[in-house]
C-alpha cells in the first residue's frame, strides 16, 4: 500500500483514511505511515533532515532564518501560540538575539524545546543519489538518461533543464 501511495501521489491524510477503512472492513492491519517510513529509513540507511518551517511554506527556519521566531513574509509564529510564553527571553525581535558571548555555545538556540507549528523534512542529496543507484532500473535510467535525451532531441521542444538555453550553451 505504501508503494501505491508513492506511485500514485496519495496524500498522507488519504493514506491514513484508506488504512483505517481497510482495517475496519478486512481486519488487515497495515503499518502506519510513521512506522513504514521509519522501517524504510532504517533498512535503507537514510537520514532525514528536519527544519521548522512557516505553515504557509514561505521559509524554512535554517540558515539566515535559524533564529527567527516569526515568518518575515506572513508573520505567522514559528511555534504554537501557547508556547510563546515559554521563550526564555523577553526580546521577541526577529531574529532572536544570540546568547551572550560569555555563555556562547554554538548549538544553543533559546527555543529548541518548543513545539513548531510546521516541520519541513527532506532527504539530503547524497541519500537521494544512494537510493537512485540502489535499484537496478533507476540506476540504469540515471546513467542513460542524458544520452537517451540527446538521441531524441528536438530543437523546438523543451523537455527538461537539459534542453534549456544555459545548459545547451555549456
Ligand atoms: Zn510565512
């Protein structure tokens, strides 16, 4: 069922609804999305990266936004409203200032214990490449894709970035 979800782009909520319907109508227990993803992560040796994000997807709270507590585009709070009073600082500027230099700790963030409104998950590039090369079919596709594309070239058609003006000029 998880393979169908991925292949047919079934959303997480729809997947969980289908899982519940199947369980109620057939008695068959299908693993939850969380347990299935954790199982796949473990056997495939994948690491996921998690960053807090704006609920409207304007930013991920990393890089220059790491210390922000509100989205600079829509002003939505980074954390659940009831968590704001838990911030160990009265300074709610955006971004929250760093800890004083005499207590400097590179991993320190004043809100690491708070619950974010939304999280952005992604699989790092090296892990995606590892996945592509783990499967014989996708590995062959990756290795022959560009050659196949060049063979079927049509100057009047843009099929992907490889047909773009900049890449073509390289
Ligand atoms: Zn936003």
